[in-house]
C-alpha cells in the first residue's frame, strides 16, 4: 500500500468511527471502545503515511470530483503537510488509548455523541493540513471549529458555555479575516488552488494586506496575545483528553497556515513582517507564564502555558521571516525549522501534561490545586509521567523541550550577528526575555507538580485517590517516551524538518547535523549540540551516589529520625503547605497592572482557641484574576457591537417588501463592486 492509501484509510476510519460511536450511543462503554480503537488505528495509519512521505521525500496529490467547477477538491501532501500529519497522529495515538477508559466519566452524558465529535475533530484536523484548495480549506476549517466548539461546551455548565461563546466569537472573527485574505489571493491568481497562490506575485501593498489579514486571523485561532483570552477558558472547560488535542495540535494548525500563507505563498516580504511576528511572539512568551503563575486551576495553568509556547513558536517563525527578508536563507530555514520542531515537542509534552492533569481530576473530581496534594504516593505512575512532562516543558536537557528551544535561541543569535541595526538592538533583548520566560515556566511547574503531587492531601477525594486504569497509563507513557526520544533523536529529526522547510521554500537542502550525535544551526562554527552525549553525562551522574557509598563502605552519616515537619511551633496540617493561591502572589503584586484581581471572602465555621469561650472565625479568601486584555479589548468591542446592533435593529421592521428592497440594494452594490474590481 502507498502513503496515499494509508492516508485515505486514516481519514475514512476516523469518520467511520465517528458515525459508529454515534449509532452506539445507547451502549456507553461499547461507544467508548469504538471511539478509542478507531481513533488509535486511524492515527497509526496516518502516522505511517506521514512518516513515509518524510523519509522518502515523495509526497502525493489526490484530486476528487466534488462537482463544483470553480473549486477542485485537492489534497496535496508534501513534506510540510506530512510533518503536520505526523504531529496530529502521534498525539492522537496516545489520546485515543487514554480515552477508552477516561470516557467512562461520561457514560451518563451521551458518550456516543462525545466520541463522534472527537473523531470528527481528528478527521477535520487531518483534512485542514492536507487540503490544497482555499474553498475546501475553509469548509474543513469550519468543521474543525464547530467540532471543537461542541466539545468545549459539552459539560453544559455556566463556565463551559461562556468559554464556548468566547471561542466561537474569536474563531469566526479570525475566519472572516482569513476569507478576505484568500479572496485577495483568488483575485490575483484566478483560482482557489494553493498551487496557483504559490506562483503569483502580488504588489507590495496587496501582499502586506494579505499578510496582516492572514496573520491576525490565524493568530486568533492559535491563541497569541492579545487574542488569547478565549484559550484558557476553552481548554480548561473541555474534557481533559480533548484539552490535550486542543492545546497539542489544533492551535498548531493555525501556526502551520501562517507559515503556508505568510511565508510560502507570499514569499520573502519586507523586514517588518517578520518583526511583527517576532514581537507578538515575545509578548505572548512573556505574558503566558506570568498569567499561569496566578492560577490555581491546574488546567487553566497549563492552558496559559499554551499561550506562552505559541509565542515561542512564533518567535521562531518571525526569526525565519526576518532571515528571508535579509536574504539570509540559513537563518530563514533554521528559524522555521526551530518553530516546527518546537511545535512537535510542545504537542508531545503539553499533551502529556493535560493527560496527567486529567488523571488527577479523574480520581479527585477537582481541578483546584488547593484541594489536591499528596497524589505521588497514591498515583505514582501518573506523578512520574507528569514530572517528565514538567521537566520537558521547562526545557531541561536532554528532553525534547530543550533541543528545539536551543534552535530558536540560535536563530535569534544568528539575527543578532548578521541582521541590520534593528535586529542587533532588539533581538538580543528578545532572547533575554525568552530566557526570563523559561525561568517563569520552571517556577510554574514547581507549583503545579508540588501542589498536586507533593505534601499531604488537602481534600477528601485526594486522600482516597488511586492509580488510573492501565490504558490511561499507556497513553501517557507513549508521550513520556516521546519526550525522551524526540530529545535524544535530534540528529535524526532536525534534518527531516529542515528538508521539509527547504522544500516548501524551494531552497536547496541545508545540513544541520554533524554525524549521528551533533546538531548545529546551519553553520557549525556558531554552535553545536549533542543531546545523546548530554544524556550519557546525566546517566554517569547517577553513578556518583553509588561511588560515594562504595568509598565510605556504606557507613551512615547519622541516625535517621522520622518526624513531623516543623511548622513554626504550630501543629503541621495539610493547609500548612504553601497554597497554590499564595504561590503566585508575589508575581501578581509585581505585575498588578497586568493582573487586576477581585478579592472575595466567605466565612465557614469557627475554630476555638486556647482561651475558653473564645474562638476564631474561619475565613476563606479568593483572589480572582481578571484578564486585562479581556477587560480593555474584548469588552469594549463587545459593547460597541451591541450598540451598533441596537441601532441597526430598526431595519428589521417585519415588512417583506422592505426585505426584498434590501436584497436588491445589496445585489446592486455587489455588482458595482465587482465591476470596479475588474477594472
């Protein structure tokens, strides 16, 4: 069978699994098994198809007769789209196994409908990254949006409905801008085919307009600042397996399309294109961990880190675009390769973290870290894989988060050395901010892991938790192994991604490896990295304690005494542990302009003190952080739209003849506009 056959079977099986799950809605567990197994097999087939194209370098094009003369249904799987297929399918592989048991939580909530939406969501993402026609792209893009919207609101509570509304609003505003960009490209190319978009040459003003429309439209879907406010709401409201797919791969389809449209279709543009992308990336990178540190909902915390990592990926894209604008293809390819490598790695460890958080929620029925703690003793395997994900997202070697971030640093350093005056001034500053954000990420992971798995349990459900079923562990284990392999395997993975980028840009292949151990950013003299050697050094460090024991003859340094931790003279209780709500308090105080909060309190009972008849009121304080972007950007826009809607409401008079007049006037205006454009 060819790669084309494997790909078609993958999509068809995902769709068939969606239909089957819906038909089996009455048989809850059977529907869950069908959802998971069909998703797993579809992902496995898609993985084979994508890997085949990446290894052989031979893509394929599939044309189907859809009956529309102005738009051909074309699927063009080149190396770049094959890479995205691999990313989507690798995460789907793990999530599908995990879902077989996880979806038992929804046995009373139409599990077949949920399974249908999940498989349709997976199929639509595969179609979005492989379709070769703008008209059908928008159709599949809308299917992906609607499927994910219904998944976000699936719980049907107040939080999920609000999150769904925000997501629906931002997604469709972005889609409107994307449609305008494609219409401008269609006007110049005379076709909706992406192949036609690749060969046209737009006037500078028109190209810049397409860039702005496409970048803003797709970055809204990606969750970049300032259009990020929907992301933590939606990703935390969805079921945890869906959150993994949303943060891991759905938002990455928008990054992929930014590269397709703004880099491949439009070509090397003026320097300010890349600088804008880089600047938005830096802002998102810095603000993501700041917002995350103030969260005590573990899923919202992880969602804000998706904002951060979208920013880091955009920094790579922006660096690559600046390199191409400066006629430096080495920096161009390295920046884009680093962005795609980081895209892959983020899908793996963010998927792992969401599945780990979902496992904790599965057993404790709460997302509030203030009521968790102590789970490492009761759920050791979940704690281990979550720890691996935390180390990976913190970019600690030799795991995968480190190597791709290293490439992004190298692309920035290359710009700082070879760029113009603006690059030499701002790019080193951006690299410093990236390092600062990395420290914030590590601090946030200490909070997430420590509050959830360390210390004593602070809630009844946390005290009664037990390890999750084996299939859920296997799903997380696949991703945990991926964080190791994609880090150690950098000498094998980086060249494939660099070749895919070079092919899309129609450039000669670039070498980024030196043998089977080292990678370098296009120029070996700039820097080299050998993650396998780093891994060996870490293993050798483990021998140091053994050597100490051998040298000392196993003698003990002292007598071990087990005692209750000291708590400043008070009795040690689970509440003595630093609460998640207080962990980020210094950050909120430092950035209070960006993190306005509303403090609420409530009394719940009392506690007697040492004096007879005297007692203390037990008070609980909650500091709810408000997103400043939502307050000053979304809310004014929403109020303006509401005001405008009320003003134009007078046009709706209920008179059919007036409505017909509106239609005629609109038709005349459109005909005049078309005539002017044709001139």
